[in-house]
C-alpha cells in the first residue's frame, strides 16, 4: 500500500497499447495532484483575428479558424495549470510489474519520466504468450525515493497466435468532443458500457480530443488532453482494455 505522501500520482491513468501476440506497451504519466482541477474552474478565451478589421473576435468554443491568427487570453491570475480539468505533470520515476494471470510477477527497472513529453514514460513488455490475460501494476515515486506514492493496477489480453482461429470482440469510437460529454464529472457513458462488454481491444479512429479547437500552443494541447483523459470513466476503461489510437486532429 503506498505511503501517504505528496505525490507524484497517476491521475491521468495508464494505457496499454499496440498489443500483439507477444508484446505490449504500458504507458504512464506522473501528475502533481491526486485529482483534476474542478470543471467549475475557468477556461481560456480564444480569439481569432479578423483580417479586414484587424480586431480579434470570439468565435465560440467549438469553432476553429486555422486560416486566422489566434490569440489566447487566460483568466486573470490563472495559468494553464489552473484551468478546468487540468492535471499538471510532475517529475519522478515509474516502473511496471507484470504477470500472466496467477503467475509470477516480473518488474522493470525504475525509470525517470520525460519532462519534455509531459512527464510520461513507456514500458515495453516482451516475450508474452499469445491469447493470454496479463495483469500489470504501474508504480510511481519521487526521484531517488524508495517510497511508492501511487499505484494503479490493470490488465489486458494478448492477441491470439496468427495461425490460430479465435473469436475476437473489439470496440471502435471516433469524434470524442469534450463539450459533448454526457456523464458529468465522469466523462462519457459509453466507456462504462464498453467495459461491461469485456472487449479484447479498443480502437479510437480519430478526433481523439479535437486539438484543432484548443491547441493554440503546446501547453494548451496538453491541457486539453488532460481534461479528457482524467475523466474517471476513461481512466477505468483504459487500465483494463488494450488500445490502438489513430491521430486525426
């Protein structure tokens, strides 16, 4: 059981991706806070320059104008870490422990997360058996510490061998718009429904977070991703279902 500390945490969850019959990638991101910033917190205002008048105009939350110069206005006294749904990154170290169901645990070395990639780290699990269920545990700690500050447990299933027929169940979604969420502070209802069906894998076919609407700089792109992937319904789903993502934003 992790000791009571000040983090880092795993608030944006873990992801298990690019699973084959013998290989999987476990992804983790370390966070400063245990919880996301409340949805009651403010958002930035994004304006677009009118080429005729030279004035910057508000076009609404859903309109993106790649043909016009943008201008971002932050709420007074608030930076990107205080915007609604923000989950600021934290430095630290992570490791992954994995095992086949009821088997022996194997663990990676502790590795520092990458500050240039929003405090993320990927771990490659290899020499897996086809068509088997695996458990994983991702642990986090401060750099150089021996105390685990956060842990998240998940599972996934490897693909069957290429020469063995098998029944496969998978889910696919597209066009995941933050402002269209239908489950309040939990995110999107569809993720709980999909998880109950126990899919073998999941494919997101694009428009993952609509970066074109809000990603006017790198900080805002990461903030918008944090908004979506700190929703509890999505965290719970992705720690239990292997995923494949197409980027179309």
